[in-house]
């Protein structure tokens, strides 16, 4: 499994993974907006189709067993979609990043992929885009994600946003300070 920066070619596979894994979905325009505005803030975890390893890679996207393959013959098994906060009305003018969405396909979970995707994203938001901190929202009931953010990555809960989600579930609004490496 490879973790690398996401490209425009990956967006279909990322959207497919998002639709499979989460009820919060976005338009292709919004994915594109992330990559065009902050090309180094989003990452994918991919594997290659073993049947293609000794052949030429196809140059078009294709679907096999419900998995979306990119033009490179890779399938997207996880992604993180990151951005800088660009809300002109935001109270806090400190440059900071935001994790819009993270997910890993079910059969590839508990292998450390989300942890690695998040660390790449946080590093890039800090080093490339000078984010001083990064924020995100997560459902109160999402134990796996909460464990990752709070215990593994040391995010802190800043507030509870009541009925944040469409089905009225509350969100934890979480934040982690970022420091530039030497
Ligand atoms: N229950 C408890 N802890 C868990 C679980 C679980 N189900 N899954 C992972 N963890 C822990 C791991 O043990 C590990 O902890 P450790 O550092 O103490 O060893 C840590 O979380 C990270 O584990 P990873 O293997 O890196 O996580 P994984 O690749 O399985 O992905 C994720 C975690 C992204 C939450 C995955 O379960 C998923 O895709 N869920 C559905 C989508 C989702 O909820 N996304 C997050 C929404 S919030 C947002 O997008 C901003």
C-alpha cells in the first residue's frame, strides 16, 4: 500500500470511498476546489491491481468488483481531504488548516492507514501552508475516529456543536496545534 499526494485523477476514487464510508458527501466541484486551492493538503492510500502487475497499466478509469481504479491501475483504499480555512468571516485570522474528510475502506482498516494519512496531511498543512493549528469535526458516536484523533494524534476537544450533522447528531469540534520542524 502506497500513501501519496492526491491528484485530480484520484478524485473519482476518493469520492467513491467517501460515498461508501460516510454519510457526509460532497460535490465533485468541492473535491476539485480542495486540490486546485491546496494541492499538497490531500493524500490517498492506494494498492495496485495484482492482475495488472505484469501488464501495461490501462490509461482510463475502470470499475472492477465495485472498486474504482485510477488510470494507473491503482485502487483508492483511503483518503484524507485537507484544506486551509479560507472563510473571510472567520473570527480567528490565524492561518489554520481543516480536515474536511477522512476514510479508509473497511477491509483496509486497523492497519494504521488513517494515522499515516492524517500525519502526512498535518505535516503538509504546517510546512507548506503555514497552518498554526488544524481543526475538524467528528460525530460524538464515532469511537474509531475519536480514538484516532484524541488518543493517537492528540487533538483536543474545543467544543460540542449541537445538531451539527444533518441527522441532528452533535459534533466534537477538535483542534491540534502544529509546530514547524527544524
Ligand atoms: N475502535 C477503536 N479504536 C480504533 C478503531 C475502532 N473501530 N479503529 C481504529 N482504532 C484506533 C487504532 O487502534 C489506532 O489506535 P492506536 O494508535 O492506539 O493503535 C488508531 O485508532 C488509528 O488506527 P488506524 O488503523 O490508523 O485507523 P484506520 O485506518 O482503521 O481508520 C477511520 C480509522 C478512518 C476512522 C476508519 O474507521 C473509517 O474510515 N471509518 C469510517 C469513516 C469515518 O468515520 N471517518 C472519520 C470521520 S471524521 C472526519 O472525516 C473529519
